[in-house]
């Protein structure tokens, strides 16, 4: 079992954005020292949910604040990019991080965010697939040409390639079987979301498609069978269950409000249904589904062990700094995870 971090870096109501950036870089440096495998960052637009809508720019700063921990978007919203420009960015990030880049990709879950960028959500899957094929045609090459329904390039010189040869690994996150199957068919590493009950069929669909393909494209020796199968979870650890819940409840409810903000602004319940993921506004609603785990090290160890056993994952991608949490609270939670939880889960 390995452990990663996930972050939306949502807008805080009580501190400046510059302060938030500084805090997250300090947190990333602490995670690097603690032995976390990778820091993944989301991409969202026009919403207080995400203050790093240009993930490559943010990750270039993270790359310089860390030494060992891998970094990557989870995910780049491919319909919003020029494939050629993104190829160049990926090469830069891989060199800036000295070969630590992991490439997460997606189509963009929010129809509202896509629309703000003049991309119709119903067309975004086709645009995404074309952008992905184009990037794969060019990344790692000295020169490339490509012709698809949305993108076309002819004899484009690429004067530098990624440090990782032939390319960094690709990742995909999904909360439905369609996306999970696509990830398996393309040999990507995979991270699921949602409750155990909800995530299990998606992980099963991914594994079935991956087995049919014959395994992941970019083998990782540090993982069993060379592939990552992960699960997202919000985690808050304190000395006692009561103290952890006192921190986690307002933090989770602030985070849930940020997740729901764009849907509520557009008065769309259909968006929540289409997402196929949990969007409860209360801490209790998230805790009941096991999607936020707050407690002492013993409580968190027990609950994570149960979920890992039910899902069979080899990677826990953890939200450990979110909502109203302060930097000292997040650092304390991470320290307890490092000393009291991580050693007990590492063998799973």
C-alpha cells in the first residue's frame, strides 16, 4: 500500500490566497519528507472549489518545494487545451521535477465549466478522446503529425522530450463504469471516488478491462502487478475521535459547499444526478458513507483497513487539508498519519 495526497485548494474565507498558496507549499514539503508517493491536484474553473485552475503552473512551484514526492494533475481537462501546448508543458514539468511527473487526464465533469469555455459538454468526450490521441502521437517524439476530428498538425518539430522515457505514466479518475472501463482499456493507472458500495463496481470494471488489455502501459515496479488502483478519501486525525470530528465537521461542510457551489449557482439538480457521485452537504452524510474518516489514529487505521479489504486497492489518495482546516491542524493530522497509521497500513 502506498499513500498519495489530493487537493482542490478551494478558496478560504479567512485568509488571503497568497497565504493559502504558501501554506499548501509548506504542507507539500512536509508530505514529501513524510514519504507520501504523489501529490495530485484537481483542475476546475470559475468556482471557489479550485484556486489552481492552471495546474501546471502550480505544480511547477510544488516541484521546487519538494524533492522525492511525485506530482501530477488529476486531472488536466483536455478539451480546454491545445494539445501541442500541453505536450510542451508536460515536457517542462517533467524536467522541472526531475522526472517526477504523473499525467492525470479527464474530459471535465462539470457542464457549466465547459460551457464557460465555450465547450459543449455533450461534445466533450469526443474532444477529449481526440486530444488524448493527439498528445500520445506527439509526446516523446522529435517531430509529429496528427489529423483528427478536432485537432490537426503537420510536421511539428518538438525540440525537447520528457525526462521519463518514452513518456510519464497516464492516470484516470472516474466515478462511473464508462470512464473506469476506458481507463482499463488504455492501460492507465486508476483512482476511484465514492463510497465503498459505489466505488466497487467501478474498480471491478477497470480491472476487467485492464486484464483484457494485458496490463498497464507504464509499469510501476513499486506497485503489485505494476499498476495503481486507488481510492479517494477525506481524512482528519487527532488524538481523540471527538477532537478530530470537531475539526472535520466544519471543514467537510465548507468543502461540500464548494463542491456544490456551481450546481447551485446554475440551479441544476440534474448535474448532481449526472455526476453519479455523493454531494451531501452535511458532515454526517459524508461520514455515514465512509467518504470522510475523522478520528484517533486507531479509529482511522481500523476504518481504512476495512475499506481497503473491501475494495482491494493498493493506493490511498487522501484529502488531508481541506475546507476550514488550518495549517497546524493539517500538519498535526499528517504527522499522526505518518507515525501511527501509515506503518500499520503499509503491508496491506
